[in-house]
C-alpha cells in the first residue's frame, strides 16, 4: 500500500487575463500502515529486564572455592552485590543489554574485575591470587 499526498499551490494571477495554478503531487512510496518490525531484543528483554549473572570465585592455581568473597556488579542504572557461598558462587540479577562492571574481592586475596554486556544468563569465573 502506498500513500499519496497532494499539495496544491494557488499562485497569484500573472496578468488580468492569465492566471496560473500549479498542482504538485508528491508520492510517498514504501509507507505502509503495518506495525513496525522489531529488530532489537525481544520484548522480554526490555530496558527494565534482568538476567542472572553467576559469579564463581576460585583460588588461582588450586582452583579451590573462596567462600564469603564479595561480588559487586555495577551498571549506569544500579549496583547489586552478594557474598559467595561455600562453593564460591553467588548469583546476581543484573540489567540485560547494559554494560556492567563486576569487581570481586576477598580478604587475603587481590581483587579482580571484568566488564561486559549480558543478553542472557551467564557464569563468570574469577581466579584470585593470594595477597603477599
């Protein structure tokens, strides 16, 4: 379906005996009355939706879990934090499709951070070194 728009211009007479009327027709093709096509994320991933980010914190070298490590995920919209359990894991609900910064700290270990954008639930593993 195309829409046609007509614009009529009525110009002043050029002389007493002559008048000039111009008709201008503009045709806009490609316009339709159908709803726009959604090309971005699904409606389930709106600006307010969240996804689960599971953070696993292990000792570098031995790969043993670090319980009670703190994980903080920050985005422009908000920050969330949590402590790892006995298996070294914590799950944080972070904003979908927004850049996030994750910082992991634990007493006796050097902290570590990473950044990314999540579209769906993910597992991020951090390997911390013991502090000297």
